[in-house]
C-alpha cells in the first residue's frame, strides 16, 4: 500500500462522453455540469472542455434501462473534458461517470496537456490532402494502382477482339480463311 | 518517389480521435483502415491513427462497418 501511495502522480486525462438524446436541449448544459462536478469533486483541475452538442451516431447504440429492457439511440450529445488529476482517483472518476444515468457511453484516455484537438482546422487540413494519399482513398483507385497492367491489358484485349471483324465483308473473309485452314 | 508523412507535413504531433474529418481520409468507403503501404504515413503516426480510429468507432463518431 505504501508503494502505491508513493507512485501517485498527477496525469492529464480526457473523458469523452455521450449523453442520451432523450435529454431535452435546454437540460444538456446542466447534465454536462453534473458530469464536470463529478470530476472536479475528485480534486481535478479542468484544462479544456467542450459542452455537448447533438451528433448523429455512426451506428445504433443501446443502453439498459432500470427495468432491464434496452433503449436504442441513433443520435446523442457528444462532449468532452480534459483535466489533470492524481492517478489514484481516476478509477473512481471513471466508474462515477459511467453509472451516471444520462451518460450513454464514455471513453477515458490518458493524454497530454497541449491541445491535440484541431477542431475546425481539421476540415481545412483534410481538404489540403496530399494527392498521393487521396489517390489511395477510394476502393476503385486502389485496385487500379495495385494491378495497372492487368487492367489495361484486359481493356486492350477487349478492344482488339471486336474490332477484328468490323464489317460484314471482313467477317465473311475471316470465316472463309478459317474454313480453308480446316 | 518517396511519399511524405501527412502528419509530419502538417505538424500534427498527436492524433485526436475527435478529429473525424482527418480520420475519415484514412478509412475506405467500407469504414476499414487503409494500410500504411498506401497511406504513406510513418509507423509512429500509423499506430496513433489506428488507436484514434478505434476510439472514434467506440464513441460512434466513425462506423465499424459501412454499407
């Protein structure tokens, strides 16, 4: 126990959470404040945060209700808090946020004090994408890059085959030639 | 010609799972991550990218499977 006490260090963590969409828009701020108070009560100092905003989920999530059935959610309010706290209290913070009734899902990560979130800058950076990577972005282009020779060859073969008997006369000549050969 | 690492170019030292606009560029239309061979980013950032994509998927910001 003494060893663990001496190992206590102050680290930077970030909690990302989803609030259920059944929470009305005007109560979202107070729910976010409730999550924040769980963290601050444990002695954490908040570095950065973003109040939850409605987000369409990439897939349907389920949350177990008190009665044992499941509620399904296609959208949720996504918010996050970055904070600094001693490593020995982080587990209790995690469990308290997880069992909060309006929290659909949460993710706790260890991070750095510096700002890592690009936010709106990300859109500009994503647009300014290097062409070499962009070329590989889609499935079709990647197939073309992996097998450029086979594809071009196949196209050439297709072109050659139907162009041989272009007219009816040519076709007759080619048939005659084949008959003579036999 | 050798490809330049995308994250080195833009001075991004930590890849954040919340930057889904950036992460989307490194997954294919089915939602699968693109290999390092094709993204051309350094091993360090490819590892960070993989973690970020998995975190974003868990939080419903990116799909596990699309279509």
